[in-house]
């Protein structure tokens, strides 16, 4: 068992989630509510699954939670694309968020590869 807060990938995922909360303010009109809720749920899931996996007793369990995290990260990526295409967020912000998301994905993929 390790302290998830010491993992840089968790720290970056937490920052991404905080940023998603800031973005969610723009999704305040009723037609955007389902997307806002989905985006927040998926983004919260990323650092949450890293934290939960760290609390598991084996590397195998930890790796399984990291793979689930990767799936949630892909979901956030799509939700951001949809928000951009529906013009809820501007293209420049989508690019910046996608870059932040990609950084988390690279770090997560490296951690997955290292946990055997």
C-alpha cells in the first residue's frame, strides 16, 4: 500500500479534475447538463481510481485499477471533444485541456507498464 498523493500522475490527474470543475461552469445551460455531469463524473473517476488502486494489497489489483483509470481518461477525452463540437468550450481551451489530459495519459501508461 502506498500514499497515492505522492504519485505525480495522481497530482496531475487531480489538477485536471479541478480544471474540469472550472470548465463545467460553462456547461450551465439545461441542454449541457447531461454532458457536464458526465464530464465531472469521468474526470473525478481518474484520480479516484488511482487512489483506490493504491489502497489495494497487490500490484495486480493496483494495475487493474490503473487500467480502469485509463478508460475513464478516454471518456474525459471524448466528453471534451463533444463539448468543443457542441461549442460549449472554445477550440483553444479544448487544445489546452487535451494537452493536459495527454500528459496524464503518458504518465499513467508508464505507471501501468512499470507495475507487473
